[in-house]
C-alpha cells in the first residue's frame, strides 16, 4: 500500500493503495503510513524522507465512508480518527529528520494536512490537480491539524477564506498563496528538488516548533508569531469579526462547521501547537458527529458520486452513445441544451422556425464560451471547436440521423405533438425522442409518438449551463432501453440525473410549488411578508417564497394551477391560484413586469410592494420566525414523502439530491427526505400533526411516516 525504498540515504514513501481507486486515509492506510514512517525514523542511515504517490493523485483525503461509519457512533470513535492523524502528522515534524511532500497530484483534506506537517512542500505543476481543505463543504473541519498549521503558515487573513470556503486551487495558485513552497515541471524534477532540499536542510524546524534546550527534543513553541498579526491584535480582531459576520450571513447558523473553524483558529492560535491540536480535535468531534455532517456526506458526497456513476441505470442495458443530438426550439432552454451537448463534444443540430431564431440560440453558446474565457476557463480554440459542433437550421431534414432529439418548443401540447411527428422520423434507428417539458405529463405527450417506448422526459433546469441537475422522466410506456440511453447521455454531458416516474409537475416542480404556495398561504393569513421572506432565507433557501414566485412569474403560476383546476386535480380555492391571481389581475406579473409581490424600482434594491398590505391586511398577532420556517420546510418534506409513496420518486437519494440541486432545498438537512432523520422521525411526526391541527391537513403525516415512527426508522426504503 505504501512502497518504501531508499535512494541516496533518503527514504521514499510512495502511496499506492490497491484497495481503493484513490489514495485515502483510512483504518488500513493510516497504520501502514505510520509504520513506514517509523521505519525511516528508526533507520540511522536515513537522513531524510520524501512522501509521494505512484497514482495520478497524491492523497485524496480521509476516507469518507470511514467518517460516515463513525458519525452514528460514540464520539470517542470519531476522536480516534483525529487522534490517529494527529499522532502520525505530529511525528513527521518532530522526528528530527527533514520530511518533504512531493505532491505529484491532487492533495485534499487529510492529504493536504499531511503536506502541511511536512517541512517542505513541492508540487508537480499539473493544472488538473487540486489542492485544498474542502472539509467545510461536507459539514466537517480539517481534523488533522489543518486549522492550526495553515493560519500559522499563511496568517489568518489568507488562511480563513481557504478554511471557511473550502476553496480548492491549482498547484500554481497554491504556490501563489503560499500553500506550497515550490513547483516542479516533471516527476523527476519533483524528486530531485526534494533531495536537494533535504540535503540543504538536515535539521529543519517548523516555525511553530523549537528544540528543548535540556532534552534536545522538538516541542511546540509558546507565543508563536502569526504572520499578519496575532489573534488579539487589532488586525486579528478585525479579521475575526468580519469572518464571523460573513459566516452568519451565509449560513444563518444552520451549518455548525464554519463557526467551529473560527473557534479552532481563535482558540488554537493562542496556545502552542500541541494544545492547539487538542482543541481542534474537540471541535472536529463536535461537528463530525452532527446530523449536518452525516447528511452532507451521505447525500452530497457519497450519494452524488453514486448517482453520477449511474446507480439508476437499468442493469442489463448495453451501453449507448449519442454522437448527434437534435434540439427543437432555440429559446432559453434549447440554446442551453445545445451548448451543454457541444461542450461535451456532441454534434448538435439546433432547429427553430427560422434560421435567424436558431442562430440567436447559437449566440447564447458564443456568449457563455466568451465569458468563460474571460474568467480563465477554456481557450479560444476549444470555444471554436464547441461552436463548430452546433449547426443551426429551420429544416427538419437536417435532423436526419440524430441519435437523440430533445424538444424544447413552447409549452403547448398541440405544438409539441406536431414537432414530435415532424422530427421523430428523422431519428437514427433505435434513436430516442425526449421532451424538456416542465409541466405536461410525458405519457400524454408520448401519444404523438410512433414509438412511445423510445419517448422520455429530459427536464433541464435554467440556466442550463449552470444547473447540474436533469430530471429524467419515465412515461408509462418508456422502455428500460430509453432510460439507459437517456442516462448515458446525461452522464456524457457531465450532468447529474435523477429518475422519476411520470406525474403532474413530476417531482421537482411539484414539490417546489409547495414552497411558493405555502408562502402565499401565509400571506393570505395576514403574516407579514417580510417575516415570510426572512423565514425562507433563515431556513436555508436561496430566496424567499414570494421573491421566487416573482421570478417564476405570477401569470405562469396561475396558468399552471389553472390547468390543474381544468383537469380536476385542484379546485378554485387553491391558494396559489387565488393569491397570485389577485396580483395578476392588477397587472403585476412578477419580476418580468417589474411588479409582483415586490416592487422593482429602477436602480434600487427590490422591496416588498407596500400595496400588498391593502390586499392582504396584516393579522393582529404574528407567528414566530421558527414557526414560519417550520411550515415552509415541513410542507415540502411532506409533499416529497407523498411523491415517494406514489412512486413518483423511486429512491431517497434521488429525492434528496433532486431537492438540493433543483430548487435549493437546504443541504444541511441532507435533502427533502433526509430532513426527517435530521429532525428525528418521532419529532417529525408529532410536529407535523401539530401543524396539521393548526393549519390544515396538508401537514398531516402519511401512513408510511407513522409506521416508520413506530419502528423508529428514519430511512425511506422502496417498497417494490
Ligand atoms: P422559449 O420561449 O424561450 O423558447 C421556445 C422556442 O421554441 C422559441 O425559440 C420558438 O421560436 C421555438 N419554436 C416554436 N415552435 C417551433 C417549431 N415548430 N420548431 C422549432 N422551434 C419552435 O421557451 P423555453 O423557456 O426555452 O422553454 C421551452 C420548453 O422548456 C418548454 O416546454 C418549457 O416548459 C420547458 N422548460 C422551461 C424552463 C424554463 O425555466 N424556462 C425550465 C425547464 C423546462
């Protein structure tokens, strides 16, 4: 697992784990690493140590499965993870021999913390490699000394953003920031530079260490000078208050890790490194055993990886490949879909009613590619190559031979039927036809198709170039082949799929609508709109329910609920229909008309429209923010549970990932179904009952929830 060789009196410890695709720190590799290091410390012939890897990456970090196994256990188990890392890393810097990290590729989390414990860091200048401490994004903090060594090395002002945002940078950027000391152009140079450094520095000391005069041992220094100023200096105080304010604004107190990182740095920098590491370990255990860390690791790391790898793909379907895709409609969505295909190297035929309209759609790609170049992403050559793959047309004949055609014309059943019948015959043999509809049931649209088994929904989100999720909708007749085909395509364009069964609004639109609708219900009851909006943001949503309704546009909300009323799924007492309808009747259509629940004065920040109070007078007594937050969250969770029970959503993972990526359901909960575990199943059911008694049966817990509460289960298992 860790190869050991001696070259010119230097021990080279080279990581090459066979039990996992990447080198990770876990119960097997940590003891092996420690043993290899000990061998080098003990060998009197060895005058220095180089740590490197034989894989493409250096060390990708701690094994998150190991962390997750321990989140549910006794905190003592978690403390052991941190204690093991600290013992190994602290020995590196106090053994008396020079140790150099020869960082040949990606070094993240615990992998980079190992580098921080080395006396010198040299990285291979590979633009694909990333370096950083991303723990915070998983609800954790660096528990292997990262919160202590980085600020002691760089100063707090430079270190805090890296720790609090979990920013990952290229080796070049890491060099510029001081996170590494040197760059090398080849693996050979990397090792040679490491040898040279060891030869020139036979007895190095970390800046936070000193040699004890009596014993000669290396120990932590008291009163270490922190670059840029100590914690209690005026600079330190300023950095800290700004950091805390930023964290509170961003997290609204929902994510414990950033505040714990600030405490680690604040408390740790006032004592010597050994005591500082104990402080860090205590905070590490505190955050690592929270439900927030569990949810983030489970959903946003391990879960997302599984979904991206294709966990939902029908097992026996042979691999498929889309080389040429047709996109019907070069509007907002169609142009984004053509862009996503082209940057993945797929030829895209973009068809609209006129070539000019199609060209306008292609210009969207031009603009996005240009902006990316300005931001240092991509080159003009790559942009040209992508653009050359987009062919604009008004002639259906140009679609001939497409493996996949995605329609993104206006949301109109008749028009969609017409374009399906026109374009479908142009498909290559065994080609698949997809609709990007956001509201029309797929099985109904498939009636226009000659091959409904090859008809599927591919629901992209706007703006397509930024939104990672695609909701793949399986109609009544959609075959496993078509599903596998669609999933292979989503993977090729590097997006994340969730698979849902056909239903009104599918999964994402259906549940998202309950957020806006509950916001409007609160308004109708006379709750202060400012309170409603703040509660939404405090709950962790990117925007309040009224602001997001304005963004969707109020006439569209009315139109969609109107359609449901026509179909008999809703009646005219529907809150959203009534509330949004009142504003639409006044010509307030939302953000697009610069008038909705909000007023949008030219050149000023938007604010709640004062006239709203006349339509929905404020009630005499106002609920607490907590109560409003609860209503907004529980309403969505209960609708998600119903989707799960009805089979619209198939797995807890799809529900969780979809909720976070589609409409910004707060990730600290682990997602819309994991929320139940976040608050505890028994608590969820009793609170939902209380809300139902107070505000209506939409909050009543379902049978599944009651059964789960009885058994004390908080995970949703598919029944079939
Ligand atoms: P859009 O109005 O921006 O674009 C529609 C385009 O279709 C127009 O360029 C129009 O000229 C073209 N078109 C009309 N008839 C055509 C025909 N016979 N052949 C070829 N092109 C034709 O609409 P948008 O927003 O791009 O939406 C398209 C579809 O995507 C709709 O079904 C919508 O519900 C769905 N959708 C929209 C989302 C959004 O955020 N706007 C999100 C997800 C799905």
